[in-house]
């Protein structure tokens, strides 16, 4: 009888300990939401040659449908070949309207049960897209999901440090005026965003400060929405006005996004920034090459280096002196590649 009580008490103690850890994590999480702190993460470098391999996917969460599972299989094959260190998600993680709460089965149905390859059981660093804001946006940020699947990490905005590059993840959805002025039939979860003006000014200040202080050899900014795109959504004017000047002034190398359901590479005509879209994680083939955008000027047409209106993903392979970018289709075929190099003498790491 006494032994039975001890066993029950022991189980309760263990459960209480787990709950305490979760509660502490939630309190820390809510503090970051409230004060807009750009939290920093360190990703350890484990390769002997000091290189970094990253896979980038966006606009994917459809419970395996629209070729999501088939593409996930190819992602696993490619990730194994390049010995991927981590995965970046550019947002719109769960369709059609994010998650209902932290216990929504869609989390497992669209994420855990789809990306099952051993090579994809690495850390995923994710941002929110506009579809994610149509559900419980804070659910995706909750430590409870990290407890359910340890590879999941999603915050609105944060910084990821590595030995060869620094990644700046930013929350782009609140920049778009139409989600506030004309949301149509959608309801957006703006908790932690309102008052909007203060939220955006804080984010822009923190981004500018972090980029200015960065001594990284490669500076890479990640958001959901496009800055430049020939896809159906085209340029996001609010980002062109508010974010692009900060990127240009601080020698950012890459801006990576999703939102347009395609693969795309645009090379800036007035800076060294490369604009890369990886939004072909599931539903694609939207018929979208924005001819109106293309016809604006010969200069814009010359900026376009690659466009593919289908499912696929992107990889980055980075060293102190070189970066290699490749776009893959659902069969693993390399559709486009681009590389650049920098002198090691420029590095301050």
C-alpha cells in the first residue's frame, strides 16, 4: 500500500517538474513577445572543415498533400548528400490558417509525420507567414511545440549566429497594410503586434542595430514576404520602403523569402544583395510569372536570373570565403546555381 503511494507521488513529482520547466519557458517566451527582444541563438559548427550546409523550404504545411510528402522525400535525399546542418522555413508553415492551438494535430500531420528522413532531423529555424497569422500565431512560437518535436523552433524575429554567417529572421506580415485595412474574410492574430507602429519601429531599430554591429562574413536576412519578386505577389512595397534601405546600408548578402509559391533568384542592380525565393514547399504551379512586373523596365528584366513556378527547395553551402546556392525540383534536379566569393582578409570572425 505504501509502495503504491510512493510510486504515485514519484510520478506526480516528475510531472510537476516537467510542468515547471514548460511554465518557465512559456514565461520567457511571453517576455520576448512583450518586449520585442531579438533573441540570439548559436548554432554549433560540427564539420571539420568549418563549412555550413543549409536547406531552405517555404509555404509547405498541407498534411502531405500537393506533393508535400514527395518533396519531403527528395529533401531528405539531398540533405543527406550535402550533410545539412539545419533547415530554414520561410513561413506559411500550416495551411490554410495556421494552428488552432498548441495541441492542433496539424502540427504532427504537416510537420513531424512528413519530414521523417533521418537527414532532416536537424534543427528547423522558422518564421511566421501571413497564413500562420490567420490561426493562433502564438501557438507556433510556444515551447510546448518544441517539447512535442525537438527540431521545431519558431519565433517572430530572432538572430542565428554561426561561425561563417549570421542569419537575421524578421517578422514581415505586420508590415503589409492590406492585412489591417482590407483583411477580407480573414481574422488575424495580432497579439504581441499591437500597437503596430511601435512594434514595427522597434523591429526596424533592432534589425538596423544588429546588422550594424555584425562582423559576420556573410549577412543573411530571412522573412516570409518578398522584397523583389516576379511572382504573382510581386514586390512588397512596405518592405521596399522600410526594410530594403537597411539591408543596403549594412552590406547584406542575401534576402531569403517565401510567399510566392515558386523558386526565384533576382540579382539587385543597385547593390550586392541577392533576392532568393523558396516558396515551393507544396502547392505551386500557380501560373505566375508576373509579366507586368517584367515589363516595367529593361533594368528589372536584367535582374531576373532564375524563375521556376513549381515545387522545390533551395540549399546554401557556406564557408568563410565562398557561398554556393542551388535550387532543386521535386526530382532532385538542380535547376539553377549561383556562387560568390570573398577574401578571407575581410573576415573579422
